[in-house]
C-alpha cells in the first residue's frame, strides 16, 4: 500500500493542475473583458463626454456682409431710430478697462447714442471675451476687422466647417483667403477654439463697410462710411474688394489702383493721402472713418479719419464723436475726438 501512495499523490497533483489551468483561463477572459470594457469607457469619456464639456458647440458661418447701413438717423421723424450722436472707436484689441474708461469719458448714453466699433476689437489684449460680451449684451454695432476675420477662419478650421466668405451686394459670394490648415499657438486660433455660439454669431454679423448716413466736412456734410482698413478712391463702394477693405494701408503708384498692407513697399503711398487728393470728387466723396493703421497713429484729414492710435502698444484709445444740433433751424453736425491713455 505504501508503494501506491505516490501514485495517488500524482493523480491529485494532476487534478489540481487542471483545475488551476481552468481557473486561469476564466480569470484571463474575465480580466480581458474588464480591460476591454474599461478601454471602451475611457474612449467614450475622452471622445464624447469631455469634448461636450470643454469644446463649445460649433455653428456654421454665414457669408460676411460687404456693405450694411446703420439703422439710425440724426433727423427726427424718419422711420429709423433717432439719435443725437454716433460714437466710433478705433482698434480696442481686448483692452476692456480702457474701453470702459473711454465710454465713461464720452458719456455714452445707449438711448441717445449709436456706438460703433471699427474692427479689431478682440485678440492681443488681456480681456477679449469681456469686450466681446459687452458688445453682445449692449447690441453694439460693429465692423469686422482683419483679426476678427482671422478668428473666423481658425474657428472654421478647428470645427471642420466651411471657411468664411463675403456676400457682395449683388448677391455674389467672394471666396476666402486660404489658411495654412495647421493648428498652432497663434492668438487668433487659441481665441477661436474657445468661442461659444453667441460669440461667433455676433462676429459673423459684422459687415465690412457700414454706411453712416451723413457726416461733417467742415461746415458742410457728406455721406459717411466706416471701414476697418480703408477704401480705394477709384472705385464705388459696391466695387471694393472686401479683403482690401480689411487689410490695406497704402496704394501702389503711379496709378494707385493696387493696395498693399505694407506701408514701406516700393512706390507705396498712404491710401488716405491719395483719397484726400481727390477733394471729394466721386467716387471718393465719402468721409471715411477707419482703424487698422496703428503705425501711422491718429490721422485726421478732411475726408479720412484714422482712429487706431496704438492702444495695444501702450498708446491711446480713440473715439470720434459726431454730434447733431440745430443752427437757425437747420441740422448741424460737429465732430470731436476723445482719447484715453492705454
């Protein structure tokens, strides 16, 4: 009997070994199943749940209007809202506190004044979202600047939307300027990917050119327009290229029918200098209020008013205020320039 004992021990070992192998297989299957489920859950959290919290909802972009009109007038009794002043502010670039200080200095009254920002109201500065939220909350009129346009381009790129286009007054669409298609640390891109739908809708509804009605020219009046960068003096408003209106600083001689954003380009001359040389002759018969050209600073000429005075670079933030009154029963317009230090 003692000789058979080892045989019983071996059979027991074989049973234990088989039982252990069965358990190991079941355990492995269970572990693999758990790991797989955890992996799927993790993927779901990172691709579905978290983006819904941290990536704002995307809204498609509408074509950017080339020309629009202020729905206000200095003349009482007309269908448009009657106002006493138009206040136009140059490039704010996200400097909210200076913006609010300037509004206080001009004694802005939303019931009697029309406030219009001349583009580049966001990016660069510290409080772009505060500026944008204020403009939205108070339904402020706006001009699209080149930086807002870049923001819309990056917004479309980030959310895989169609790139922004321009809607001309004849109903035709002008295609956009292409981007490099690369995500980067550009301030416009970093800002664009945080935009909520109401932010995008506001920027998207800003037009390139805003017709103001009438504006003062000395003791007389002339039609007034607002634009971010400038307009060509040889073209009607409807013939302007929207990209020129967003980016131009100079015209190339000798014919001055080509724009450039580089003021130091060969044969370049300030577009406002060329424009004023026409002495109000059509189509250069508008008083043009613009921003964009911080390098040249505040530039006040008879037919052009450059209001970008370099706030983002420590200069000033500037407002042009057109006030209405009466002189011997006739409408009288006056213009005042108001500034605060940045």
